């Protein structure tokens, strides 16, 4: 195998910055880091070629135009498209899917069906819901078992009315990638459009749209080491030709009259307005960069790490493992049996291990599977064995701490804040009186040695503060402790509003405004205010982390 992750990692300057030397970056499914060549290309565009494309006749405009069309050819090679005319630049996979939903659905009849799966990213669900509402279309889903789509049973959900099948090429929540050949077999000969959401797929495997046999494929450059703000929509030329344009404006027309316009041919008819030119320059560099790598060896390296991670995590007592090592693009999804996923992610962050926690823009999947939130570690080719060791050790340490901690429930002791009246605090005339009242509120927060553990520490508070969160049915409960009376007072203010609320109620609270209205933002020192905001952030992230 011709791949050395350590050498590969040196292409990525973020890792050699002093503050990032100890960083273990395992949030690649959200976005990958950028090699120097990509960073340089963005900068060089502004230094040497900045001009708008197509419309102008001068030297710089020609150069920018050549760069854009050159990148389009590289993108066509990257996807093995039949022609560069089949490649549309979009802001990302999300915009490409919105374009398809708008344009393809505008020709459908009420009652026509769109088939999706429970494992789709919200970007491949919400645009179809919007289109379905506009056109009275019907959404259907691939059969699933406990939330996991059974792609080999896709035919069961097809009907005479199915016009669009839009499915993931790899789930960002679980890594799960369907057998595309099998899907192609089930869809063969049917009069429908097959769209592959390749946002995760393109980051890990070479994509060959002609071999897959789909009609459209979308992806985002930032997932495969390119810049953010640029993505690709590939479509069969004949199909794109027949589709109405999505957005109107400059660049996508040949001629504009007062009441009608002639649209440009492919690909420009789908690229209204000025394109993100520097991002396209960066994309070109990312495609060159990838073309120079042994992608099969990169994928094999990622798979080796993934298998090893699954083996080691499966052996950790106290951990629930949700992802499977087979047919997985590079994602490990898990949660602690005790303690919350948000606490575990917070603990990992303390150790400079970047993972993601929450619903991963895949709420239907998590809901159908019965999980509230998961922790996701996602791989890229620059991850090394030592990254895995750091992750496994840190998770093991967390689980051991949880195990040795007070019995389940002992930590869950909220203070009774019902006697604290906001009106009384607000009615204090002078700042001194209000401050005294806040100190009195702080007394409502009793000592809780059982929660004074590193994973409960709230970062950003000048004085130490510990916060725990748990659920009682749909209600969010919190317990706080601190050595500082001011922090306790501020915490009592915060929890008097948030403790016991549902997610929707807590989201609707305007706590920053309340903080300002009470004059706290004005009178308290910056570091005290920061403490309040840190507690507020922690409360909100616990709510979001719980799904
Ligand atoms: N589809 C999948 C599977 C994804 O993972 C993502 C992003 O995480 C998207 C679509 C949306 O991509 P973007 O946010 O780059 O438009």
C-alpha cells in the first residue's frame, strides 16, 4: 500500500499551527481540513486573477473564465462525467438538491411520488418536503428496520407513480453506504430520476457516475479537502437540457426582453449570478490534489482505522455502538450508557479531540432508531493510529469515571428554585440592591460534590462551575454548583427560567435579553458576564445535544 498518513497530514497546515499540535480531528464528516495547495489557490486567485468571468473582455476576466471552465473539466474527470456541460457549480450539496427539487418537481403531476430513505441528511429531505407541498406530491420511504433503511427492499416502495428516487450514497450519521449496484438493478427500466447524494461518498471513494448509472449526483467540495461554498451537481446532459432553470439572473441568459428571456445553454443556465470564483479556484486545486493521490490506498487506510475503532469500541463496557463496520464510509457513532452524549463530547473536547454530538442533521433516522443523540467520530485519510489511541483512551477514561461515579440518579438533584421571583429581582431600584438580591438567589444553589467532575466543568467561567443535565420525560433538568456566589446567583437566574422546560420552551426563552434588561450586562465585569454566557451556552448545547 502506497500511503503514509503522517506524510499526508503534512499537506494540511492547520495541524502544524502551534495551537493545533495536539488536536485530534475526527469531525471530517462535517468538513475536512484543507491542504496548503487549496489555501494557496484561493489566495492566488485574489492576488493574480481576480475578475468576474465571461462578461468582460480583458485579460484578467479571460484568465478567471479559463480557471472556472478548467475546474469544470477537472470536476467532470473527477466524476467521470461524459462532458463538462454536465457539471453545474452550486454552493454545495444542499443547493444542488434544492435545485433538483425545484426544477424536477415543477414538471410533476399531483399524486406523483418521491422516494427517500430514513437515513437521509436533512438536505435530502426538506427540499423534497417543500416541493411536495407546492405540487401536491407524495413522499415515500424505503422500508426500514428500526430506522435503518433496507435498500435491498427498495422495490417494495416503488409504484407506478414514483418519479424521483433520491438516496444517500453514504449516511453522514452512520457512515452506512448502500449497495449502489443493487439499487441500480431495482430501478432499471423504470421511468424515474435517480439522484445520489454523494456528499459523504465523494470524500472517501472515487465516484464514477457512468458506472453507478444514476441520473444526478450531488456533492460538496469542503467534504473532500476543497473550500466551503462550492459544490457540484452532475446530471445527464439530456435531462439537464430538458429541465427548467432554477434561479434567474445574469450569466444564465442569452437575451433578456421586458417580458421574457432566452436562457443560456448548459451548464450556465443553472448558474445565475456571479459564481464563488475563489472557491472554484480552491476546488480546482483540491481536484488536482486528489488526482495526485492514491485514492484506493487512502480509502484502504481509512477502512483499516474504521475496523480497528469498531473492534476497540465494541469491547468497551458501558458504551453503545450504533454504527456497523461493514459498508461504512468512515463513521463511528456511539453513546455512553450512563451520562449524556453531550457530556462525553465535552469531555473529548477538553482533551482536544474534535467529534460531533447531536442529531447530525438526520433527525428522522435518530428518531426512528430510538436514539436521542449520538457522538460521531468521522475519519479522513490524515487520521493516524495515534488519533485512535487518543480517542479510545479518552472514551475509556470517561466511561470509567462514569462507572465509579455516584450511582445513577445521585447526580440528578436539582435545586428548588420555585421561591425565586424574577419580578422581585427586577423591581430592585438600585444596582446595589439588585446585586444583593442576586447573591441571595445564589444561596438557593446548594453544594453538590457529586457533580464536581471534570466532564461537568463549564468552560469560559472565570470561577469554576459545574453543570449537569438530564431528561425527565420531555423536560430538561439541570443541577449546578460553583464556589463563586456570583456564578451561583447567575446560575440560579438562568436555571430559574430553563430548568424543567421542554426543548421548545427553552429555545423560546430570551435569556440574553433578560440578562441585558436586568442591567447585568452593563454592571457586571466582562468576565462575570462571560460566565453567564458560558452557562447559557452549556444549557443550550445540552438541549440541542439531547436531540
Ligand atoms: N448530504 C450529506 C450526506 C451530508 O453529509 C451533507 C453535509 O453534511 C449534506 C448533504 C449537505 O452538504 P452541504 O452542507 O455542504 O450543502
